[in-house]
């Protein structure tokens, strides 16, 4: 009979631990005993992984993260884990550790009041997809993209504000700003500026900044920030594929921060960036990494219902060579967001065909700050695969060949 996946894991850290036989998920990669299976939440009736379930002694009921008033993590190594969950009871408001930690504190068995569920609680909760997405049902248009970001303008402005999201702060910013270099006194365009947070960062470093975005709602929020903190930034509502407000040879640095994958006619956008740059000017394009943004894509776990992201066995991707429009529909707080997947080669060809020289390339890694400030489960994921890549391009001087 198969041994429990988690019992065997614990025994690797504690040789005296008694391994139980598995009775649940026997056909999976992680068969489990009843102690290490799922527990039914006494509040809503849903099943929860034992690590994100706690016991409320006052009521004699289990409760899961699904109904806890609050879920916190406590950094403290036990067995093979570096932290445990603390859940606040929906009935009493008291904090209780997850059942894995509770078992550890009793060294080998759960406290007497905590009995294992008698039956399987249904299929595991699957939280393994990274950026849940599906191919777009109909061909995406520029209007579809614009409307999606108009709908998301408020949540983006409230959540991103002045610093960007987690990926930018902890992973890509170092590469992007290193490639941009010294901006003092330079004419810079922020291609796909959104609410203008990057434009403001550059303007505070003494650059003359223009921001463009096709989302009118985003431009409105950027203008509100400019009214609150005048930095001399000029904003235009226009697509980065049609930069009519900008004259040819008028810009020193063009930067596009996670925008090009949202543009259908990306080759036209690259050509427009080339047109507006002065000779010798720099373009910096950061994009989601095509190798890991094609679909279907997911982190694969032995125990698929685990709340511990660091337990992922590997990351799976498919259909890399298919140029497909996708709808990302599990970004917390956001309405579905469309984007276009295309192989990395396509971007490289677009840059070369426009006339750019590729000066540098980066697949940014998690920064030291990120390793310090982010929770263990995030550090584990961000350290395993590249989420983005950044190109540094140059508009070369014209070479006149003698006859």
C-alpha cells in the first residue's frame, strides 16, 4: 500500500516520524493519509488543504482559509517548511495555526480534538495555474485592448500608483533603468504610459517626458497626477502604432514597459519608435517572456491543492510557436486582460527589420531586495523561471558607402 506523500516528506526531516498509509488521492503523484488530506470548513462546507485549515476549540469545528477572517504567514522553520499559516477564526476572532504546524507542535500527531475527515471531500482545490488564460474567442482588435484597460484603469491606478507592480519592483526595474541610463536633460517618450508612474519617475530625474497611451481612462489618471504634482510631462491619447503627435527624430530615449505584448501590430509600433528617435537614440522594450507566457501554462504540483507555491515540481508550457491572442482572467482585482503571444524570434526580427541594432538583452532575475522582502513562496517561484525579458536597442547612424 502506498505511503502518505506528506508523511514521507516529514520523515526526511524527522527520522522518528511514523509514516501512515495513504487512503486518499491514490492515483495521484501525492497520495495522502487522512491526517494530511483535506478538511471540511465548518463555516461554508468547502474543502481545504490541511496546511490552510485550522481548528477552533471553542466551536469544535475546522475552518479554512476560504472563511478565515484573516490569514497570515509566520516565518519559522519546521520539518521541511520555512513558514506556516495562521488563520483567524470566523467565530471567535482568535488566531490558530494551520494543522501542519499544530501537528508539529505536538510532535507527531494532531491534538486529540482534531480528527481526520472520514471521507474524501471531493476534488482538490486547484490553484496551480500561473496567469489563468484562454485563447481569445474572436480576433482581438485595438479597441478590445483599449476597452479592457479603460475598465481596469481605476484598479491599476490604485494598486500601481507610483512604484509599479511586484514584477516591476522586484525583478525588471533594475534592468530597465540600467538600460535607460542617465536621463537628465533627455527627451524621453513613455510608450504605453498607463497612469504615468514611469513617466513621473523619469521626469523626477530631470528628463523631458512625453507619455502616450491608447486608453483614455489611463491618460485621464496620468493628467490628474500631473495636476497634483506638475512635472512638465506631456500626455497624448494615441496608440504606440500611430505616434502622430511626435515628430520624426525628436526623441533621445523611447521606453516601453510591458506594453508591446498588448499590441496587435507590434512591428508597426517598433517602426514608429525607430522613426521618432534621433540618430544614436536608445529604445528599451520590456515584455513578458514569450517562452513562459504561452498557453496553456501552469505550475505543476505533486499535491495539486497545496497552498505552498514553493512545492511546485515544475512549470509547464505548450504551443510556444502558435501566435495566439489570449485573455488573462485571474489577475486579482482586474477584469480580464487581453494580450498577444508570439515567439521571441518575432520580436527580434521586428527590431532588426525596423533598422535597430540590438545592443543588450536581459532576462531579469529576482533582486536582492525581492529575496529580502517577498514571502518564501513568491521567492521560490520568481527564482525558477524568467517572467520577462528586456531589449536595449539603438538607432544607428547612417553609413554612406563610397562608390
